[in-house]
C-alpha cells in the first residue's frame, strides 16, 4: 500500500495551498521516524527539498530535523528485524 500511496503524496510538495504542504511535511516527518531509509528514495528527497525551499520557517525546521534524525539513524543502523525497510520497496516513477 505504501508503494502505491507515497508517490502520489509526494506530488503534493508543490501544492499551492500552504496547509497541504504543511500536512505533507508532518506526514513525511512521521514516515522518516518509522523508517529512516525512506530518505534514500529519490522522490522523498526531492519532495523534502521542495518543501524546505519554502518561506515557512516551521516547515523548514520540521523537515530539516526529520532529515537529520533519519540520516543519523541510517548511519547507526537502528532498524529492527521486524521493520520493512524502504530499501526493499519498489516505487513507480512520479515525475517529480
């Protein structure tokens, strides 16, 4: 299910409505907390970079913090055995 919904959700990074982009930022923050390896997916990285380019300081800080934590977690290899890693999920291109 994640491999079908996530590409559609990341397309919302360029939505003209600020509350949509903020909600996406919060969602991506939660996704990265559950599985930091999602940061290694190109679509997620592109969406985060688009969202971080905003004038909204709260959104920028939220995403930067999530990105930093995910990077650290991947370096420390803190994923447990029962977790489905994003490295094993196949995504269709979204055109981002």
